[in-house]
C-alpha cells in the first residue's frame, strides 16, 4: 500500500512539475559569450560592431546575449526574431536608452528618437506624421528640394568643366543639409560652394561625431557624472549654440507673423507647422520642446541621406554596367532639357531598385537605434528581463543568405517587381526599422536620396580618378551611429558634351 502511495505521489509531483514548467518558462537569458570581468564582451565588438555581432550570431544563434560593461544587451540577427520583437512585442520594446551625449542637450526628453514611448511621444509622432511627413505636405514643399538639387548639379558642373574631382559625401552632405533647412526654415543654412568652415555645418558635425564615438558613460552608467572621455563637455556647447540659432530664426518668424495681418508671408514649412502647434490649447509644444525636435530633423536627416547617396554612387562606380543601365533609364525617360522632378521617380524603377539595394547592403543605421525592455518578455523560449537593452542588427538581416540570393553582391534587379519595400512590412529588409519606432522621417529621406541621385546621374557621366579602378576601390565601412564609407568617395563628373 505504501509503495502505491509513493508511486502515486511521484506521478502527481512529476505531472504538476511539468505543468508548472509549461506555465512559467525558465527565466533564462539567450546564450552568448562568457565575457571578461568588468568589461564583459566589449572587446569583442571591434571597429565594426555590426560585422562582429553578425559573426557572433553564427556561433550563438539569431538571439544572443552580451554584457557590454555593466549593460546586459540582447542582439537580434534574423528576420524572424526581428518580427517577433518589432511586431508581436512592439509595445514592450517601445522605449530607448538615451545616450549620454544626447542627454546633454537642453530638453532631451522632447526628442522624438530617444524619448520614452509615452503619450507625449505619441503626440509628437502624430504631428510629425500628419503635418510634416505625409505625402501631401511633402508635395507642397517639393519645389524647395528641386531648387537644391539644381544647385547641386550647378556646383558639380563647375567641377566638371575644370576636370576636378568631386568628393561625393561632402557635396551630398551640404546639399542635404540645405534640403532639410529649406524644408524646415525655407532658407539655406550653409553655402555648398564655400570651402571655409561654416558655423552651422561645423556644429552639426560635432554632434554627429560625438554620437558616433563609443562612450564609456553608456557602458557604465554609474560613472556618467564623471564624463571620463569628455564627450559630454565637447558636445554640450554645440547643442547650446544650435538652440540659440533656432531661437533667432523663431524670433524672426514670430515677428513676421505678428506684423503680417493678411498672413501673406506664411511659408507653410515645418517651422510654421510647429509654431501652429504651440498656439493650440493644451498642446505640449512650446519653444523649449520644438527646438530638440528641429535639431533631430537635421541630425537624423542630413547624415543618413548623404551617406546613402554616397554609398549608392560608390556601388555604381564599383559596378560600371549598373551605372550605365541607370543612366540609360534616366536619359530615355526624362528629356535632356528637363530637370529631374520628384514626380519622375515613379517612372524610374531601376533607379528605385538601386536605392533599395543600397539600403539593403549599407543601411545608414546598421544596428538601428537601441531598444529597452519595459517588462520581462519571452523570446524563442528565453526570457529577456525588464530594462535589458536590445539591438537589432539590420545590417546582418539584410545579408542573410536565408532570405537573399548572393547576399554580398550589389544586384538591384532583385528589387524589380519583388514587392519588397523599406516601410517595415518585410522584416528581412528593415533599413529604417519597423513597428511604432520606425524612422518617422523615412518619407522625406527617400525623396531626397532619389532626387539627388537621379539629378547627378542625369547631368553627368562619372569616372574614377586616375589610379583607381572598379576592382581596387576601397568599399570598407566605418562604423558609428551611422555607417559611413571608410574612405570618402572621390569621382570625376563628365558632361555629355565633353564625353
């Protein structure tokens, strides 16, 4: 009798234990390298963390854990895991850890990219999506972008007539900066033809370079107050000065509005939209909260669009047959006497495929922006605890042979009639992210890249400087908050009449 009771007890214990395991999954982090004392796995990141993390994923799987200093970090490296995170658990990963350099600016909580995904963020996102980045609003200001693209062509034409080399990234950066400033302020902020250092451009560079440097304070938050690398001290004056510049522009706009009874001087640009929001009852928009948002448009929009344009031109020069095919499409579609318009882009499917392929191979944000878990969440049978940092390796996902044939080759044809797009619906291709924290400026960015690229391909044939060939071009990456080309692209524009 005692034996039966014992066996029954063992059976019941085993049954309920298995049931408990099913209902309460083990709170186990995904596997990963052991790491070293204090620094964890920081030494494994190397100069190109996107590549290092992709190699680690091959060893530890598409979801693995690293300790970066005192920060527990989980890395996702496959489309399936990215979908699980950015679609199924989108709300859990709606917050971001704010980098120390970003937090050094006035009112950092008013940024769109880094602020918590609360009701204030949702309100700012709604205003940006409906009043700034929707098709109708962008169409209303396309004449400003056309003007900047024409000025870019004019600048390059001067270099072509003299046979000078053009540094593609530099002219694309200046042009994109003015494209953004015309969209926001209806005015230029830099002179693209000036070789002298312009204050505004220099200040923006300081912030971008500061954000791109690995910061000890972000890996060891307890030591932030000491600013051991001095990065916060370096960028803080640039933030303050840019806010002063914005204040000067806002003051002039408000003065003009106050003296203009008929409202005839209204430009309808993004600044007008933001000032309108400031006047609404109950709005959380005011001068202090719109300045970080304006600055974010410059920081996020300028560098990423310029980098994408440079990488596209680099791949075209690296693949001369693709360059020839792209120019042929543009020349046969748009009359030579007619400048490229944004409305022409829909008639240039191969150009669109080139931009898509560039974004796949060279996403401007290779690891997107980091997420932070607001609660414990189960992923692939593992548990990611609350407050864990999460990185999505969009660079690795875009090169995954499971989803891409010959993933390391630049093949625009893969996007012709494919149905794939960069809007966050296809998780094997997420250069702008996905879910609620997808890049809000994506519609403006893709318009600018297509317009600049089409304009310079229509007006000029391009060749490499003497001594450089498509075969020996340096195509290495330089990792930062954005993925730059390590060696700046230098190319020679050739006018058709000179060919």
